[in-house]
C-alpha cells in the first residue's frame, strides 16, 4: 500500500536540508574568504621579509642545505648571485628555478603549488616561497572554527524547528478532530475565525461543500415528503374504487367502478413516471453526456409521437415555424423537456383547438416554444407552477396531472443553462425555452 506523504516530515526534512545546506555554503564561503585574506597576509609577510634584508650585495653564504640553519617548511628562501649561482638555499628537498620576472608568481613543484616572491638586492636575487597548501590549511582551520558553533547549534535549532512545526500544524489537528467528532447529521459550518489564513481556504471550501450537501439533503427530504403526500391521495382513491367495485350490485355499477379504477391507475402510473423522471434529472443524480443536438429533428420526432393522442382529443398539433438550430446538451433530457411541454398543452387544450410548436433563432440564442389555446394560467400562479406538485387553481377540473411536468422542464432547462418563461396570450398559454448563444 502506498503511504501518504506527511506534511510534518516533509517540512522537517526540507528545513533540515536547507539548514544543513546553508551551513555548508557558509563554511565554503568562509573558507574562500579566509583563503583570500590569508593570501594577502602571507604575501605582505613575504614582502616584509625581503624588505628587512640589507641593501648591499650578499657575500657568499653557507648553503642552508649543507649544515646551515633549517627554516620552517612553510617558508623557502633562495639567493642567487649575478652569475646565476645559488649562494643560499634553505631547503634540501625542493629547489625553485630562478624566475624570469620579479614580483609574485605561482610555481608548481613535485610537492605541490608554491607562491614565490622575487626581488633584486644589489647584484643578488632573493626568492621567498611558501607552499599554497599551508595557506589552504590555515583558511580551512579558520572556516572550521567559525562554522563549529553553528554545527553545535544544529541540534538546538532542530528542536526549535520541531516545536515550531508542531505548533504550526496544531490547528489542522484541531479542525480535523472537530470534523471527526461530528455525526452524519451535523452539517453546520466549521468555525475558522481562529484558524491560520493558510488553512482558511480549505475550511471555507469544506463549509461550502457542507452547505451544498445540506441543501441537497433538504431538497431530497422535501421531495420524499411531497412524493409521499402526493402518492397517498391516488392510493387512497384506488383503495376506495376497489371497494366500490366489490360492492357493485349490477354490471353497470361494476363497469363504472372499474372505469374509475382504470383512471386512478393511469393517474398513479403517470405520477410515478414523473417522479422517476424528476429523480433522474436531479443535479448530481448521474453524469449526463452533452453533445450537439439538432432541435429540428427532435421537434419533429416529439410532434409525431403525440400525433395520435392529439387526434383522439381532436386537437390540431403541428409545427408553425422552424429554423435550423442546435444546442449543446443531452438529447434524452431535451426530449423529456419537450414531451412535458406538449403533454401539458394537450391536457389543457379543448377539443377543436390547436397547438403550435415552433423553433426560432437569433443573435441572443435559440428559442423553443409551445403555444396552446387552452384556459391559460392565472397571473399569480405563473411562477409557482414550476414548484413540485403545485397545480394552479381550477386546473384539476381540466386535466388529471401530477404537478411535476413544469418542475421537470425547469430542472432540465437549468441543467442546460436555459431559461423557461410562461405567458398568457389571451387565447392560451405560450411556454418558451430560450437557450443562450
């Protein structure tokens, strides 16, 4: 199983690497700085040694390599006469050639790199040399002495960093403990006023999720309560109609009772179908694939499906206007939307009337409209009819509905970022769905 990364370990690891790298870089910087200062100091010392020698020509001096006094290995002195003969050499193991130029030069021997200073005194040339390794050693010692206190402070700094990281992550633990202590019904917002600013975006996003989850749960509860209330009425009516059929004394009463029972079953079936359709169109019920949908063929298909029902009701159902138009959406959902608009128009249209379905397009978008010649909707109820299970006053007399048709239309339109409007035309109702460009 793949282990999840730890913020604490990641912070401590990066802080330790950064602190260690900083100390290392500081040590290197100090080393190069000390080496430069050591070079300047020893170069000055070599010039001072030469300056302290007498100005007159040197007499022959006993060779330092043959029984003469031995100097420190870090300093080599050679004196040359005007004929190019070494009259003094302080070391037996190394020998520096006479430099062609006076001043400072770097000479590499078998023992390493040497810093050489040459000066002419009278008829002699004095060369003073020092190995570069000696200077590097002194610079390293100076850098180590400077960095050592920082290395000794490293454990203390590590403890301070551990405490700081623990205190910094403590609010996350408190917020997590508060969320964990809640039950499944506690959807109130998590207080974040005392939390650090870096954590507040996470808690705000979580609070937003809890708010949307609470709205969804409340909507589901309201839907279930309304559905249970609406189903109770047709089921009660069915039970009474069954009892009336059982008590019928003759065939005519029995046929009338069975006719009422059949209508009740049709109404209950229609209500269940509408409930299932509305549940499928709920936001988040399932992911609906969107694609380009040609509305013209869809409109012809729906009108063809309702042609037989319109003929039975003696209603003239047809397409009054059509332009080529397409929208991005789910074809099945858009079919349900248009089905409900046409079905509502048929239910409320009287015999001999007409229903016109039209499709228009302009710069603002595409408009799909269904216009009937029914009684219309009272002006006060034009917005409320989009609520679930709401029926306008007096509508039950004209048709047997579930109060879900327009709610489904509104739900599908919202999912397609479209707007639905209802308008009384004086001779019926015009229902329009506008898809913005």
